[in-house]
C-alpha cells in the first residue's frame, strides 16, 4: 500500500505486431507516454488536483497523432471524425461528457467545462459544440483531425468490408501497415485515458476517443458514458477503459470495478482483474483499463496482446509499457 500521489495513462489496447515495430517506432511511443506522464506528475507534485492532472494528460494524448483521440482520430464510414470524452471527480462524484463533436479541438476540455459549468452531465453533437463555443473553447477545421495513417486505415477497412468496425477485424489475418504502428490498426481499440490520485487523497478519471474505424455516424461507445468508460469515487477508485465499447457498456465495466470494491470488499487489483479477465471475456469483450484507488494503488490489466500504458508516482521515474 502507498499514499503517494500518482497518475496512470493508457493509449489503447489491441493485437501487437512485433514484426511491424521498429526501434524508432517503439521509442516514439514510449517517449510520448513518458512525456505525458511527466506533465501530469508535475501537476500533482505542485499540489494540483487529480482532476486537473487527468484533464491535462488526456488533452496531451488528444494532441498526439500516435493515439486515436483528437488529432489522429479515426474516420467514420462517412469519412468524417466524431469525438467523445468524459471526466469524473471522485471527491464530489461530479462528471461531464461530450459525444459526437466534430470541431472542438480538445473534447476533454469540453467535458471538463460541462463538469465545472453545467448542471447537466452529457451533451451531444451540435448541442455539445454550442456549449463548448459558449465556454470559449478552441475550435478547428475538421481537417485538423486528419492523419495519413488513419486515412489509410479507413481505406483498408472500406476495401475489406464497407461497414466493418475495428473490433470486427480481430478475426482477420493481420495486415502489415508499415513500421510505425506497433498495434495492428485493424485490431486496435483506440481510446485514451488517465486516472490519478492527488496529495489530498482524491481520485479522478478522464477518457477520450475518436471511436472505431469506419463506424456508422452517430455511434457512441463507452468512452463518454459515466460508469462504462469512465468512473471515479474517492470511496473506491478511479477507472478509465479501452476496448470493445459495446461490451464495456453492457457490463458497466468502469463502475463494476468500484462496485466490487465497495460491496464485496475486493482490492483494486482483484476487482479490476475480475472485470477484465473474467466478466468481459464472457461476452467477447476485449481490451483493458487503468485504475487507481485513494490509497495510491495502481493496476493496469488487459486481456489483449498489448496496451499502451504507463504510470508515474510523484518523485519517481515514469514507467511505460506496450506489451503484455
């Protein structure tokens, strides 16, 4: 057990293609994760809140084209981008979320404003963008979210099966998309997230995503849904998930970790392992989660071949990993 302030992040889970991972590509992913962890670590070291730390970490993940959130988000079947995000404060149980936004540069900042400034929890589409505009948040042309790697991924998905979702391709043979994508893009569940425990013992979580490649426009996964893709409660833990969103929604995966701790007395590690390794696989749920409790314990379980992940305690060197 520890009481140290700590932050953990994830950048998606899926099938690792070791043969496609060059030394340069692996280094780029580790460097990105480490830099984002250090930014969150500095906030916590300066006495900042867990909520501020996870918001900033996810904002940086959204800005990094290596991950499927914000700049670098995947394409819908219509060739557009629809972004979702959520945040939750474990100290107050307040939460905010947006989904299906197309022009907000950082959806997690919009979700944070919903938490801070609105009596509501979730805004969608045009309503979410109107709220974000009223809050003075930065808007971008939709082309900002475009990257060549994601566009190529979308074209591949369309070429194989017009309405194929990313996780549907898990039964297909891996296709080499070049040396810069360690996780096979057709077997990758692209969500980003962060959880943290601050020096005051409060926890928070944030999650953001561009969805799944070639999804039907208007589809919403678990990322912006409180209890499914994001949950935080000082009495138990903070959780951010990544995986087959529909299954995480059906299992209320993030809340289930908390509930097992609260009602059964399970430890953080036990509760998270039961959800990821036992319950989700029963309905073919693939992916993982990151979680931290109010004592500063951290767990990062996943049932896929890999998950971009890392954690950093205040005063310690960040730890990052990709493979099992």
